[in-house]
């Protein structure tokens, strides 16, 4: 019975071991989020205010706003986390500096995404 429990624990430990994602996953995710953000911005640019009098026309711009906003937010957070992971903090002062850099990265990426819109 002890041998079976040990074997089961070993199998369970092996099955639940952390798995590193493929290296290109972040690049593919970033590309997809960038594409969604650009499509949503294009949809909103094509939007005509005169057509908004009819509530039936509200669906596409609202969906573009929600999808584009979510994709842009995820893209900003993804890029900021990528930069933050490159230099992990080693002390309390390092944590403060890292938090400051993260906020600056969030601001920079947000301005970059929304700057020309």
C-alpha cells in the first residue's frame, strides 16, 4: 500500500509540475492584442454620429469600444510585465523603483496606443 501511495504521489507531482509556455507565445499574444486594438480603433473612426440617433446602430461601436479597450489594457499590462520581469527588485528600495518604472511603462504604452487617436 505504501508503494502505491508513493507511486501515486510521484505521478501527481509529475502531472502538476509547472510548464513553461513557448517563447513565441508572448509575441503571438501581443500581435493578436495589437490587431484587435487597431480593428476596434478603425471601427470607431468609421463611426458616424448622425447614425447614432437610432439605438439599433449602437451595438457595433459599443462592441468595438469594449473589445478595443480590453485589448489595449491587456496589451499595456503585458508589455509592462515583460519589462518588469527583465529586472526583478532585490530590496525595498528596488520594489519602489520597480513600481515607479511599472507606472511609467503603463503611461508610456497607453500614450503610444492612444496617442494618435
